[in-house]
């Protein structure tokens, strides 16, 4: 079973959704047969590489949101994150363009380290005030995950994975993704948003049953003796 997850490093609900999905996946009996692919998505591709301002000023000045409303949203999201064991610090968040972070993720995927790097990027952005648009920060995150610093710099210098990142954006538009996180199971089931773990569990079970239906085996059409709610056959 394959699960594709469209997500942005700069999306607070994406980190919460990752945790809730992982809760369901870790309890799923067939988790070893599940392939997870992280797909790229950008909530705001127009953010400059370096933005001089806080997350509050970004949402109020650039997005036109009421500052009081933004503060209330921060409090709510922080509470939801804490319930998943995450320690959000919106006052420390560095607003940055996430495109190169997505390139790093594609490089990590080529080495089987996408999930480790995805986790590190989200934690760095929301919990540790790191600048995910900064080259040194990306190299540090990548090398901590076991990637080679020279390869990281080369990939970013040449935009080696830029087309793959843009292909993910295009694929999201093609299947109707308008917000993230967005989970696609076997290209049959779509789940939008950071849903409760119970919903992910239900979706995993239904998708698995559909892909692996139970086949009944009988001996020449004759049913063997069995017991049921009304008693046992003689």
C-alpha cells in the first residue's frame, strides 16, 4: 500500500497531521507493507528567501488577517500541537521560502531518508526557530540526518531537484489538492487536513481490505461444521 502526503514545511497543521498519521500507522498491523512518499507543496511561493518580519506580521501584513485573530489562531494551534507532543513557538518562527527545503527533501528521498529530514525540518521551523530558507541551516539538518554536505550544496547550487518539486506542485493541482496536509492512499482514498488518528486508522483498514480481499476456500461447495450465535451444527 502506498501513501502520498502533500505537505509544506511552513504549515503548522502539516506537523500535527504527521504525528496523528504516525499514531495510526504505528498501530496498523500491516505497517511494514506501507510505503510513505512525501510530496512537496508550497502555501506561499512568493515569500522572499529572506523575510524581515515575524510570523504575526507576515500573516497580518501580507495576508490581511486581523492580528488579534492571528494570535488566537496561534494559541489554538499551539494547544493542538502540544496534545501531539509538539512544542510550537510561534514567536520564534522565522518566515522563509520553503522551496530549497523541498529540494533537500527530494535529495533525502533518493537516499531513503525523507521521513527523517521531513521531521527535522518541521521541528526546526516550529520548535527551534531555525531559518529553513538558510543554506547553512539546511546543510546542518541534512548532515545530521546522514546526508553528505557536498552533495547537499551541489544539489542546491544547481537546483537539481527543482523540477521534481514543481512536478509535485503540478500533481497536487491535477488531483485537486487545495490545502495541506493532504493524504492519498493507493490513489483511491483522499484525506484532507490533520484529521484525528482514528480516521487515519479507519482509512488504512478500509484501503488494506480493498486491496487484499479475503478469499473463501471451500471443499467442493460443502460447508464444514461450525458454531454460530444460534448454536452449533450437528
